[in-house]
């Protein structure tokens, strides 16, 4: 079994593992600040850019991911949508997928918890990729012998191992790995799932 962490706009590697099946997303683990649980990497004209979802009381020790609340006092949704538009409006499939993503950032519902927001996006991305969403557990999962535990212990995520594709700024910079799956989706559209299948050893 592969144990995946909750992730905001998860990486291509995260989805490649999810595609292989026999996975579970663990909401019972402790929240780690500055990790993929509330941070995603996208590609800007200046290189990789981090998008961070604001959470309330993130300094509470040993807080389970399932209990982390969102903080809407800062306009992070507006900032994230502005960054996504600025970075990807020139990509081949942005106009195709943007309407489905927009409600999470513009005049959409405001979930109380980080897990609900992240899982809503994961479900949407799985539908767009036409893959089944991985099951979720609210109880901490003890890794057994033979399990692949991808829950980062600090702020690192799954090791990027992705087949290169043509990224939005490929005319000015080399291929950048470790990005959110939306980078792949905006670039490859329906062919994105084929790249996922060929990713990871």
C-alpha cells in the first residue's frame, strides 16, 4: 500500500502514485507547516512559485491534518487565482479547465477545514484526469512492512520523477520537475494521464 499525505493541488508524482492504485490519503497524521498539505508549486515566468493556503493556528503542536482550519482573513484565494491566470493563461488547455477550478477561488464556497478544500480540489482533478480518487482515512495509518510511506517528515514531498513534457515557459527555461499536476493538465490536457502512467520508476 502507498500512504499519501493530504496535499493542496498535489504534485504530478502524487497523482502518478494515486493512478497506480492501492493508495490511501492519511488525514490523521500531524500537520506540518510549509509542506505540500497547504502549499503547491506552479511555474511562473521567473521559475517555480509557491502558493500557500493560509491556515489558522498552524503552530498548535501535534494537530491532526483533519482538524486544521482555514484562515480567510488574508485574500489568499484571490492571490492564488491571480497567479494561476498570470502563469497559465497562455498554456494550451487553461481555458478548458479554468471554469472548473474558478469556483474554488472566486465567489465559491469557503470550507471551514483545509482537508475539505484540498479533497475538493483532488476530486475535481481526478475527474478531469479520469482517474478514481484515492480513498481517505481520518485515522492515522501505521506503515507496515512493504508499505510505501510518502508522508513527508518535514516539508519535502514525494520525490519528483516525471517524464518531461512541454511546459508553458519551455522557450526560456529548462524543464522544471516537482510541480503541481495542474501544470501538466494545462499543458497536456487529455494526454496528461498518459504522462502520469509513464512517470515514476
